[in-house]
C-alpha cells in the first residue's frame, strides 16, 4: 500500500521520491520501521529503472500502454515487474509470490480495478527482457540498459565519450556511500567517534577532507541516534563537504551563504570559522528556512542569521562579503544515485531554464563580494551548460573576477580548459557528481 501510494503521488504531482514517501507515510500513519525500509527500497529501485520497466510492460500489453491505466494500476504493474523479475535478476520467478502480490493489490485497489490487467500478469512473469531492445538506436539502447533518458545519454556521449559515459551511467544503479561530517562545534572528533562507536556506528575518515567520514556500518538509522539529536554530526555528502572547504572561510570573516537551506553549508562554514564572524544565509523558501533554523540550532551554530530573499533579484543587503558561497538550483544530474526520479523529470529544456536561473543568481551575487574576496559557485550537476559554460560567460562580462585555485585537489579538472575548476563524478569519487569554481575578485 505504501509503495503504490507513493508512486501514485509522484506521478500525479511530479514529486521526488523522498517528498512523496514522506507525504504517504504521514497520510497512512505507518510507523513500523521494517515496513518503511522495504517500501522505500521498492519505490527507489522501481523508479530507478522506470524507463526499462515501462517499455517491458508496454511490450506485454500492446497495443495499449501503461499510461492508459489509472495511477494505482500503473504503480502496481511497475512494482510487480520489479519484485517478480528484476529483483530476481530475471533468472527465475516464484509463482506463489506473484499470486500473493496480485492478491495484495486486489485488496488495495479493488478487484474491479485490477481485473483489466490480471490477464497480462502471467506474460510479465515469462516475457524475455531482451524484447525491449529490438530495433533501437545506440543512445536509446544504452538508455534502457543503464536506465537513463536517451537524450541525456546522447548529450553525455558528446561530452565524455561513449565508454566513459557508459561506465558513469552504470554506476548510477549502485547504492551510494553515506557520509557524515563530525561537528567540532559540539565536541572533539575523538570524543564524537567514541560516542558513535558506542551507538553501533562505524565510520572511516575521508582522506584530504577535514571532518568528513564514510559510514561503514550502523546498527540503526543515523538520524535516530542520540549523537545525531545532540548535533554531533551532520549527514552530508562528501562533495558538499568539499564545496564548503573550497570556500576556506576563516574565523572573523563575513560570509554570505546563498541558497542556504536546509543548512548543510551554513553549519559547516560556521564550524570552519569556529563560530567566530558572521554568516548571512539567504534562501527564498520560508518552509526550507524553518528546517534551516532547526539544523542551525541542533549543530550549535551561533553566528548565522537567515534572510528570506530570491537571489534571482538583487539581494536586499548593503554589505560586501569576504566569501560568498552560491549553490543554486540545478538539474541534479550528479545525484541520480540518490534521487533516481530526478532523471525522469528532466528535459533538454530543463537545462536551458536552469542555466538562466543560475546566471541571474551569479550576476546578482557578484555585487556582494568585496574587493579581494571570493565567490564559490557549485552545483550537483555534471552538465557543461550549468557549469563551465556559465563560468566562461561570467568571466567575459565580469573582468574584475578570475578563477582561483581550489584546495584540496580531490576532483578532476574542469572541462573546456577551465583547469582550476574541479569536478567530482559518482563512478570515480564515490559521491554526488559535483562542480566547483572559485572566483577571486581583484583588490
């Protein structure tokens, strides 16, 4: 029930899996942790492979298509194919399990609703997966094999080359590592590590980063530990930690954190500044700022103030910052491992729309950087339009800025000759795909 309802919400309102899942859990008032874990896994892994699953289903039900059924039936068919075929690696099927799944769906959706597709369930159990690859072009075939839109595959072919693209896209099917950042505003790292060990959490230090650790083992969800509630750590991807460290804020500085909610960057910047100086955190969303306030309090940050403003327009601030950190909305092409639904919401036009928003924000933010200060621009996207091409355009029209070296050097050099920028890739760096540019304003 939970998985079917979540997929239905996603389809109906174009929500991410996390938002739809949270809404469904609240709606159905489900608290059993095992049920929640199973349903979340089913949703995530089904959505990850949705283009392949839909084509597989459409081949079985032709001349109809899955879109012709109501949302509940669509969700059931997708989950049915994942559970009975994909989860078993296509090698076998369990007839009794398949019947039980259908029986559960009848009780949820009603036998009349499910009756029109029951005849095809047997075919879905026996149909060969190779049927979906008949008469396809290269990009479309690779898109189905790696579960990505063909237009995006074709774009990455041109950007990275075919072999590298395939390796990168195949890595999107793997579970990403979980990273945490130990919060030295609350305690010494050694003390935090000891507390984590006592709570059954084992984490290994990430080389070259100051406070990031990779979670190797945990006996319970991290957010349910006492250490989390006490603000001893923040669940934060390695790439996000890197972006804050690239900004290199020092105690006493004035820092602007733009697009700051829900607070990962703000709380790390404050930690690096040892709670000395001032951070003004800008975000347009009142709802997200409320989350920001909660996180800032949990992590013991004392120097940050929130400002609700839209950075697509001039910021309502007179000050000039020593460091300005801009992490604008992006297409999230570097986060498909964690948010597989993001790839199905994208179109080629999405990149154009997002690039325009990013350009407006970058231009406006440049006004609030002091002479001799720095502007750090980062996205969790790996497209060139949102990153190098945008920075090239900015440097041509803002002659007082130049690219600065980023340390530590844990990524790959930027593309299009922008070697001082750094890129992180999921298949190489085992974290979100990321781009960082550090722009220095001349004295």
